[in-house]
C-alpha cells in the first residue's frame, strides 16, 4: 500500500500535538519581543496595523485543528486516507480562518478613538525635537489621558530646544502651533 494508515495516524498525531503546543505557547505567553511597545506612549501620526492572515498563531491553528481532525478521522471514525486528508485540510483552513477572525475582532476592541486636536489649545507640553524659528518638529503632550508625540510648528522667531516646555497656541487646518513656555 502506498500510504500506511498507521504512519499517517502517527503523523497527524505529531502535527496536532506540535501545533497545539506552539499555539498555546504563542497565544498565552508574550513571546513577541520585537512587536509593539506597551505603555501609554503612542503617536497620533501612527497608522493601524494591517490585516495579517499568515502568522505563527494562525499557522499553528491550521496544524492543530487539521492534525486533530485528521487523527480523529483515521483513528476513531475509520475513514479512508483520502477522505481523512480532505477533512483535515478543510478543518485546518477553517481553524486558521476562525483564529484570524477572532484576532480581528479583538483588535477592534483595542481601538481607542482619537480626540480632537482642538482640545490641545493652551496646553503645556515638551518639545520632543529642536524647533528652528518658524520651523516644525515634534512635541510630547498629555492628550486623551496619554502621552502623545505629535507634529507641531514653532509660531515664533525664537529657537526652541528639545525637552523645553512649550505651550500650544492654536490649531489651524490640523496643524498645531506652539510657543516656548516661560519656565
């Protein structure tokens, strides 16, 4: 026989077990050290993360669900090898799609609406970069209960050093104008 069912059952069992272990470890432990930085520091100019279908978690979900369904189809339901392979591939794809859909729903819960820039008027913050006279740069300011880094323009002819206090004087057409705050 071309395909020995006992070897295929063992292969499915190993795929399911390894997929399950990787899935549980990757979902439950924070192993993504190179990913997002946690904390209250964000940037208004950041964009949302793109939709990711092929991740370690979704691929391990494919092997986990496909492996267990293939193993169960051969070991307990006694299906033919071709039918078991078809069931396992379909189950793996469905497991991958289900996981990706659930992650997408969770990402929607993370979304915090951006407050209006108009709320920054007359607020005190820090210059994050140096500002040449009438030049642009970045400021750090508490905004929407978070420390945000946003683009700003120096409204004066005065040089503003980084990390000096600034005051937001006006917002026009989405541009934040600042002056050096007297300390």
